[in-house]
C-alpha cells in the first residue's frame, strides 16, 4: 500500500493531495492507495484524490483505492470527501471493522479493468469468512460509471447495523448488476437516487431479511427497480421506466418473506416497452404475507397493475392510471 495504517490510533490523512498508482506503468504488480489494518482506531481519511491503483492475479488481489479490514480491532474509521477514480478492483473495500463511516465521497470509473476476479464496485462492504463489519454508514456519496455500485453483502462473515442513505448512483455497466446490492439482515436503504443500472436495488433472497427500503428514486433500470427476497418494508419509493417485458423484470418484485409495500409511485412512459406488472409478489414459501396499500401506478393497463401468486396479501387503495 502507498499508505499503511496499522496498530495506531487517532491518525488523520488529509489535505488536497493525490495518491496516484499509475496503473499503466504498474500493471499486474498490485498496489493499494490506503490500507487500514488491525488495531487501527480513530482514523480519518479526507479530502484526497486516490486513483489508478493496479491489481494482480486477474484482479483478485489489491487494486483498491482504500481498503479497510482483513484483521480484527479496527474501529471508528471515517472516509470523507475523497475523490476515488479508476482503480482496478474497487474504489473502497471494507472487510472488517466497527463504526465505519463513508461520507460525501465521489467514486468514478471502477469497471473491473483488473480482470475477471475484480468486483469493480465503487463501494464494497463484504466481510470474509472470519471477519465482521458492525455499525456502518454509507451516505452522501456519488457513484458514476462502475461495474457495480454500492454493495453491503457478506462472503462468510457478518454485517450488522448498516445504513445506506442519500447516495447518488448512475451508469452501472455490469451485466445483471446492481446500483445498490444488499445481502445482510436489518439494513436501512433510504433516500438514494439510482439511474441507468440493470437493477436499481437488489436484496438477496433469504439473506436481506427485514430490509427497510424507503424514499429512494430509481430511474431507467432495465431489469427492474426493487427486488426484495427476504421480507421487509418497501415504502415511499419513486420508480420510473424500470423493468422490461421479460418475466419477473418489474418495478417492484418480491419473492419471499413477509412485509409491506406502500406509498410507492410507479410510472412507465415507454408504452410497448412496459413490464408485465407494476408490482409482482410471487412465493412458494409457506406463510409469505405482503400488505400492499396506497401505491400509485401510472402507465399500465388495469390488468397489469398487480400480480400476486402464492402469497397471502391485504390490498388497500392501489391507484392505477
């Protein structure tokens, strides 16, 4: 790593400078801009430009702008107001730590240039098998042109108490990839804006249980707006021109768990390109129960408003125009 922070506390790395990995000259060698390892606490990284760090081994190692994790004892790390651009693997990776804050950063051009092993995410929160991430907030960040947008998932470890809010994500380039991907329980995803991604917000079945997805604006996501696979609350979102004529690619799709879908505004202006349904709830799981109410669905025929199969549902005041 160009900067390594390990077994220290109360460190600030800040101030208008540029960390340049010069990946054209360092291809295949592997490097990282800033690495925060075990025993580090009270760490602030702010107001830096971090760019062009190369990966090695087909993208599976290194090549991150910032990486926080791999060891225990990391706490109270703030990454704020950094511009992170064109790194081979990810913009910011978090694999372990407590009270991690990623705030008001601009992350661009993370398209997995490092090869097939590179996620190519702007922000990737993904604890490994023996690691944990607890109490993480991702807010106010701007993401543009990445293979994947913001991930809060797991690779064997656990992620608890995650909030993803007030971020802007656009131009997601990966096939069947996501503006925001969630695969942890009890996550809050609110007030984000997502444009031009295959999927807007994707919650993995059976993992992203009890998710709260509220107040998000999702536009022009070709494969679907919100996919919820573990139950929770889908409330007050605005979804425009999302989904396709392919089965299951609809503005709101739920296929497991129980929860509520209410106060959402769904609109399609594409005419013949509109999905089969505005909201689709499909489940073979015993006890799946979704409450639907006060949704406004525009640009669909009446028969296309809702599709419910295999779920027990209570429906109130769905408005269709």
